[in-house]
């Protein structure tokens, strides 16, 4: 499973896991602080504990991908793109628990219990079964802004990063300049931007507005790729090995660090 759709709302699996963990943590804090004698002690530490976990989890992820973040430091602040290290987060949580031991020891056990419940909830979401029948790229030719159609399944021994997008989609508009920049210097893999459901004039006008040029953009006016790969919404970034088989999918705006990490994985699996 790459995500979950609830009515008009769609959640990528990693973000859903984070939300589930946070909800269970604060629910646990609420239930464990029902006793009047413990209420103030536990609740006083709940937000600092959650904030420490988030900051250290993000810091751990930044350190793991420092080569990318060192050249684009502003990306560290883009928390909406995802990117955390759970292990680093729990190390930070252990530190604040140690501080709580010194100041209000009775609050430690309930906080750690709520944190454990939240961690288990996150892991349950992340471990939801995935479809083992991985789809392949279609043997279909798609028109491009440069004239000649492109066959996505014609890999020529190279992996593919396929970005599904539309000009009306705010996250697509935010990530497009970064992804186009990566595509210009990409080696060992190919990147194609498949517009979903718009006309050539709409796509060309949008790219001109952002001064992005034509680039490796293909047109899918019937949104057939969204249906084929069951994308919950846009943007969706799909990663294919050199045989044209889907290996992973990122739903929602992708960070430069995650994009480069996935591309490195594709290169490692290339023949």
C-alpha cells in the first residue's frame, strides 16, 4: 500500500504513519493523565516530548542526507515534504525522559508508555501489506512537447523516474523546478514528466510561465498512467528499474534528498 484515501483526502503511507503515531501518543497522554494527581505532571511534558522527537528525528534525517542538504540548506525547513529518522527521534525522546526523571519522575512511565503506543501504531501503518504484483511500464507511445513520441517501456538498460503532475496542482508547481534541475544533470537514469489530463497548450503555457523550457515532458491527456499505477493523487513520483518494473512510488511533494536517495537505489540495481 502506498497510501490511503479517505473521502477527498489522500495520505501517503509515511505521512499516514506519522499522523497515526502522533494521534495515538496524545490519546495515550490524555488517557494516562485522567487521574487528577498526575494530570499536570504528564501534560506539562507531553508537548516538549513530542517537539523533541520531531526535531531530533528531522535532524537525524538531515545528517543522513547531508550531502544534499549542505548545498540546499533551506530544504531543511520543508517539513511538509517528509523525511525523518525514527531512531534519532527516539534518541531525543530518551534524552527528555532522562530530564523528566530528574524533575518529575512520576511523569516518565506514562510518557514512555504513550510514546511506545504511538511508535507501534506508526509501525502497523508502515507494515500494511503491499501488492506483490508490481506493475510494469505500458507499451504505449506518448506525445511530447518536442514532437517525437516517447515509449516509456523502451528503457535501453536505464532505470526511469516517472513524475505524474498537472499545472493546477500546487505541490506539483513547487517541486517541478527542483526536479527539472535534477533531470538536467541526471546520469545513470532517465526522468520523464508525464502531464495528466491537460492539453499541449496548457502544459506549454505553464512551463513558459516558470521559464522551465520543454524538458522531458510527455502528455497523457486521459490520465491513463494514474489509473494504471493507482496513484491516489498528484504529484506522484514512480521509480522503475531497467526492466520497466515499478520498484517504489512516492505520493505527494518529494524532497530533493528523497529523490536523490531513490535514484541512487535505482542505479545500484541497474545492470
